[in-house]
C-alpha cells in the first residue's frame, strides 16, 4: 500500500492544532482527501464515525476515528470503496509534537489497494505526493499561521513489496570473469565385440552343400572310337 508523509511546522500551540484536527468537520476546509463531511453532534473521540464523501465519489462513506491520543496522535480511516478495477481503503494519520515556537505536525496518508488497483500504486502515490504540501500550507492559513514551514516534502514513497522481490546476489563468479577451464582430454570409446547369435537347442544344423567335382575337359570326355 502506498504510504506518504510530510512534516510541517505551524506557529500555533499543540492544543490549538489538535482541537482543529480532531473535529472531522474541519477536514474539507483544508484537506484534499475529504470532499464533504456531514454535520454531527458527536464529540471527537475513538470510535466516532462521520459521514463523508471521498473526492470524485458520489456515494456517502463512513470516516471513523480509530486512534485518539489527546495532543499527540489522531487517525481517521475511511470505508473500503469499490470500483471496476478493485478497492481502496484510505487512512489519514496526524502526529503532533510541541516545539518552542509552535507545533511540528506529521501528516501521513496510507491507501490500501486491492485487485487491479495495485498496479496503479505509483499513480496514486504521485497524486498524494503532489497534494500534501499544498494541504499543510492551507492548514496553516486556516489556523492563522500562513507562514508555516514545510520541513520534509514527500520525495520518497513507500510502495508495496509484493509487486517485486529482488533476487539474491549470485555467489558464483560470472563466466566473463572466471578463468578459462582447461580442455578435457577426449577419449575414444573402445570397440565392443558384436555378440554372436547362440544356436537354439531344438534347431538342427543346416547341411552343408557338397563340393562339385572339377569339370573334365571336353577332349577327355569324348574319347576317340576304335576303327572297325
């Protein structure tokens, strides 16, 4: 899930900044992640849910306070929103610490993505990285401190690790740097004698053909007849 943070110094006390942030009805006044928040008489605190609309959505969602430490920490989490590409669940975190001349505020946005939206994580992170510095400056104007100083802009973005896992470094020497191996001697295989067919026990040996007598010359075959 993309996670982006920005630090800003606001020239107001921690109590004033926290009281303004804990009231969810003030979020649409400065925060680009919330479009509208319905009126509610419930006090701020853990478990309190507010009806709000995410920018670009025409359906009401619930924005619930899931962490509440007065003067230190505050977290709002929105409902899971579905679309044809998947689902997303936004979470907005505020951490405050006192400073000699004001308050140091860290604003963190987390967005859980599911389905095909995980492929668009770099696009979602780029949009938040662009909007967060402007949001915290607008917050300082609402609190009467227009010269708030953005200490760290969101230059680096934490993206999900499941998209890519780097392979382990190879332990063997690359073939280009390894010394050439000595040539192996080529051995010729020895010829194997061909097996002779063994005679079957019930088979009789074939008779050998008798040699013909040498042919007698024609003069000897025809002997002269005696005279009468």
